[in-house]
C-alpha cells in the first residue's frame, strides 16, 4: 500500500521505516526541511538503536523516501498517518495546531479517497475535529475515513515495539476502513501480536489510559519506596514480593526518581485537562503527578542532608536522558536537578553516553563540565548522583571512583547497585527506598 507519514520525529520515522520494512511504499514528510535534507543523506535526527540500518536498507530498495512537499505526499498516498507533535499548551491541554494544519493540508490537496490515521497522541474527540477540518478545506469531492491508531512504542526499543507489539489498536467507525487497516498490519499480526478493532473514540482514550496507568504504577512504587525508607524496609524486596503476583506484574515497579520523557508527564496532565472539559475530576491522576514532582527532588533532599550548603561544591551526574538508550531529555529528572544544583551554587560535572550535547544547549554558559567518560565526571567531586540506568553505569570501577572523588558519596537514583558496595569499597551509598549506608 502507498502510505504517507506526516511528521518525521521519533514516532513518524520509526513508523514510516517499519511500514517500509514490512513491504509498503512510504513517503515520510516533515515541515523541517533540514531534517528532510539530512534524512535524504542518511543522517538521522534522533538516536534509536537499529533505526539507521533500517532507514538505509529501505531507502536503498526505494520503499522509503523523504520529502518536505506535503502536497505530493498526500496526492500519492491512500493512507495518511499523522505523527506530528502534540506538546502541552500552557494549561497542559494538548497543542493540536500541527494536527489542525495537517488536516487542512489534506483537505486542500487530497485528489482521491483517503484513510486518515492519527498516530499522534490526541484527546478524545480529535478524530471528529480532523474530519471537520478536512471537510471545511476540501477543494475537490473525495471520500475519507478517520482512524485512531495510537502508538505505544518505547524510545530505545521502538523498532521491536513496532514489529512485535503487545497489541495493535485501531479505532474507526467505518467497518471497511477497519478491514484495510488490518491488511496494512497483516505481516505483524499473530496470536501474540493481536489486532484490536474499536470505535474511534475508545481508541483515543486507550492511549491516555495506558500511559496514565503506567505513570500511576511508577508513582505508586515510589510512594511505597519512600515509606520503606522511613519504616526501615527494603523496596527491592517489597517490589519483588508484590510483583510476582500475576495480577500486579513485575514491570514498572522499579523505584527511582520519577518518570519523565515526552509522553507520561504530558499525557497525564492532558488527560486531567480533558477530564475537566468533560466535567470529570481525575483525583487519582492529580496525586500521581504530585508524587512524581516530589520524587524528582528526592536525591536533592538526601544531598542537602549530607551538605546543608553546596555552594562551590562539585557535584557529579551520571545520566542525563530521561531513560537509557535514548537521547531524549524532555522532562528528564536531570533537568530539574541541574537547575536546582546551579541555583544553589554547585559546580556540575556531568556525563551521559549520548545526551551531553542537548543538555549543554539547554544550559548555555552555566557552570557545567560535560565529561567524555563517567570517570572524568567524578574528578574532585563531593557527591555522585546516578540519574539514568545506562548499562555503562552498572559495573563501574568503584575503587577508581573513590580515588577520583573528593568525598565518596554515591546517591543512586535508580537503585542500580547493591547496598553492599558501601562496605566493600568504603563508600557512602544512598538509594531509593532502601537503607542509606554511611561508612564514614
Ligand atoms: N516519542 C514517543 O515515545 C511517543 C510514543 C507514543 C506516542 N507519541 C506521540 O506521537 C506524537 C509525535 O511524537 P514524537 O516524539 O515523534 O514528536 P517529535 O517532536 O519527535 O516529532 C514531531 C515531528 O513533526 C514535525 N511536524 C510538526 N508539524 C508539522 C507539520 N505541520 N507538517 C509536517 N511535519 C510537522 C516536526 O518537525 C517533528 O519532526 C506525539 O503526539 C506524541 O505524544 C510519542
């Protein structure tokens, strides 16, 4: 089938490339011409493991192409995916300006029947809004149907999540369109990767409900972790003990410094706002968000207990992206912590395997040294904060770290290490929801 994917960010580029990989002809569109020029040269705007090879292969076999010309892409395609950004507005509602603009373009340029599919995360009712905009802007008579096909991929694991999804959700009020969408996905549908057909509005709600549930699980375990710390219990044991219950499940029970990224924070807030518009108060989600905001600062509380005054002290940070295997720093706990450390006069030495540059651009001229390896980041430091669970932070040379640091305090925001490292290496070790081990 001939597909256009409009918006070539994390979701659009992965979606377009994977559809090409399973045999469709795909044109990826972006309004950012420099992004398109770079993609044509094989240079990707994002880091996603395995994506570069897939883009190269499918471009070479001519199933995947890139353009900034939305008119051409709309004219040539039977199915048009919207994968543009829906960032939060000031009041946290999803900003639908890019969605509206693409819908208007479809109205302007469509010359034959189209299926218009929303992959962007959009509030319930947006499918109807898109239909209205297309109708208002249509120049020639053509038929179209609207689909909601929410995306559940995880950055860092996006290709596998697309090709081997837990489920494919397709919402449409048109039966024939549902059947075409199933055919589109046929190469990846089987018993383990089922196709779920719903009405349009239910699919729109499914995406927000899924993210809100996962965010709730994270805030829940963090709340229990903070209680464990006070009650002298160990959150790792507690998480194992509850997670083995199949009704609960082990995933998303790792206590830490809160969720970040481009989806959970914005989607939880947007759902709360959409609730208000429908006269519904999400009391639970208000609490989820509050717990998460507090959790991002929990390492700072520990740091200020060690040093009531941190002006002039060097503080090391390992991990800047909101999670490993991505360069995405949107709503990352690191950003909140760096801001607070700088406000309090600390000097920062930071290292991330791929996100140093983007954080550097966010804090121009600030007192941050971006190190080229984890050890360089610890030189002369009074405390090391571990913020992201990158694999390279899992088995470091603690003896070397201790030598490099001025004072050996490790504050592990992801519970990457076992508390026994403290006595083994004569390091003071602080983590989340477990006993802090102070050696000296
Ligand atoms: N990133 C994720 O992990 C993820 C997962 C699931 C769903 N989503 C949702 O998918 C959507 C896209 O997210 P993303 O992370 O890929 O965003 P992104 O910011 O990385 O990419 C969006 C792209 O759309 C382009 N764009 C904006 N307006 C355009 C227009 N009018 N015409 C053509 N291109 C336009 C931008 O230039 C950008 O390249 C959002 O709604 C997001 O909530 C994201």
